[in-house]
């Protein structure tokens, strides 16, 4: 707690040997997501706890999974949180759990198949929630009785960054909220919703984007069936010129994350690539968020399996629909997407080039060098000591001889989750097999390339690399 007069901080409630990941007031108590260790792996087993100056810390009996957005009511009677199957700390999309702090009873709120991604109390009797359902962004109200009432839903626009996020405007009347709203055609703007209608408040940071919007072509939804019949959804950004086009398949991280109709489309490259003449396919394969917990869990124990054919079947659908030139299809991604880019170009001839960022390329060495060994154990569903298991058979480094196109490997020197040695191993494995490989390591960046000069350099390298491999330069 921080004393606002003396500015002196003091530890208020946290017991020793308890690590707090998230916390919120619930009356004069604190509700928190906590673990008994501070390392990244411990988050996956963190629990929802109540901390009090009057009584000992107590755990709320929640379902199995990970938790996020723990929120306590101001009168201290209830706590709400999101329970979900997650791949990344802080990237939570799932079910709302509502707990009565007096009785300890926990209720699962039904939200019409919306994966909830943010929560905030409007008053002591209701919460405002946002989430994703397929490619749709949805905002709704949850009451203490457990009812759900949507107030805004659209596929055309969205809000928030990684997932939809909103904040209630408690003084502006029922169903009023604020959000940073954007779409492929609209850069982000702080926007108010309520009885007064919809009002854009702050968009002064977006000067000069009109030309980019004009050159960014158009965005549309594409769907296809995977080989096992599962429906896969995607967003396709496409130039205004006639096809077929050179195409980049841009795979999101996670894997439990999702594209939706946003300005940045996670990576922030898309408008630039479309302006350079590329179609860009953004698939949400099995394991993605926004389609319920069962869909997300389909990738558990099978990373690099059916999710790969979800994507390659999309490439073939785009070729058959006249969108993509089959001789000029590249693949790119970061983190899980980086693994998938490296894995896909070793397993299929659908791709003629790959951009591999912050990847896992050797699950065996990653297990002993990453700060997140729990990830591999969960998504491979195997043990690193099994010589015939997925740690070996789904590591791209062991299939470098099957690559038939150039690879651009990108890493941040400070990446603790996917250390740059993963990119180095794949680069050296490709070189050992006489394949065309380039390795770039940015010394001041980590899992995401975010520093200004590195970002500028990265954009130039991507455009030059894809232009040379697709014959557009």
C-alpha cells in the first residue's frame, strides 16, 4: 500500500512465499491471483486467493485452468475473474467465474459462446465485460444473478490490443463505456459509448495515416474446412489490383490468441505489405481464442500437428479461389507463429520462403534454456527425456534438409522465452544442409522487436526479403 501523504510504500497483506500476479480491492480485503513461486512457470498453477488484515489468506475453489482479470466488488461481497486454458500470461480469453465471498460459492456465467477477455465492475450488482466470438467483438453486462446481456457486437471493428478491452463509464448512465476503437480502416481512437451515442474523443495521434489506409487495399473474412472437417476462420488483406498475388501467411503467437478486424492485426506489418503488392492471410487455426475452451485445447499435446494442416489447407483454398500465386507463398510468425513458420517450411512444399521470429526450433534445447519450460510440456504433451517423442520429432532443426526456400531468422538478444540460440540453431542447421538462411539478432530487444531503430530496420528487411523471394522488386 502507498501512503498518499508520505509517499511511503508498505507491504500490506501478502504472506511470505506468496507471489502476486494480479490484485484488486474487494471492500477492505484484496483478491489476487497468486502462486507460491515467482517464476513464469508458476503462473500456470496460480490460484485465486483472498487476503485480509483480519483473517488468514484463503483460496477460492475455482475450476482447473489459468486465471486473469480478478476483480472485487467495492462492497466486498463478490469477486469475478476469467478462467481459461492459456498459453501466455496476461493473454486470457475464457469463462467468467463469479464468487460470493461470504459463502465461497462459485458460479460459471454463460455468455453466449463469447470468450471473455476483460472485466470491470459497473456497480456492486453488475460487471461490464468484453470478449471475442469467432471474429466478432462483443461487449456485454453481467449481473450478480449470472445473466448476460450484450450491448455492442460487430465484426467490422474492435477495441483493445491483444484482445477486446473496455472500461465502464459509471457516471454516464447504464451501458456506457469507453474503449480504444479501431478497424483495418480506422486507426485507434479513444471512443465513448452511451446514451449520448458514440463519440470519438482522442485520435490526434493518428495524423498521416490516410495514405496508408488508401494503399492498404481491403480486408475480408475467409473460411475453409481443414482435412478433418473443422471450420477455420481467417482475415485476408488484399491489394486492389487483380490477383493472383504473392501471398504471406502471417501466423499469430500464442497459440491461444486470435486475429480480429483490427488496425494493427497483431504485427503491424499488414498495410505495408499490401501496399507492396502482397496478399496477407491471417488464420485462426485450432488452438486460437474466441471459439471456446474446447477449440483452444485442440492444440494441447499436438502443436505442429493438425494446426499445421489447418493453415496449409487455407493456402490451397486461397490458390483455388484465385487469391494466391502458388509459386509465391511465404510464411511468417513470431513465438508460436515463429515455430509454425519454421515447422511449416520443413514439412510442406506449400511455402517458398519463411520469416521465423522468436521461435522454438529445437524443443529439447529450449526446455533447458527457456524461462517457460511449462509451455513445451503442455503443448507437446511429452517428456524431454523421451527420445522418440515430440520434443524430437517436432523440432524444425532436425528437418532442415527438407527446406527448399530462403529463410530469414529474427531474434532479440534479450529474449528469455525463446532465446536467440533457437534462431542460431535453425540458421546453422540450414547452413549445414546448404540452404539459404539469414540470421539477424537485435541486441537491445527481447521476445518482441520493439525499439525504434530495430523496428525500422526489421520492416526494411521484411519488405526486401519478401520482394526478392516473390520477384516483386
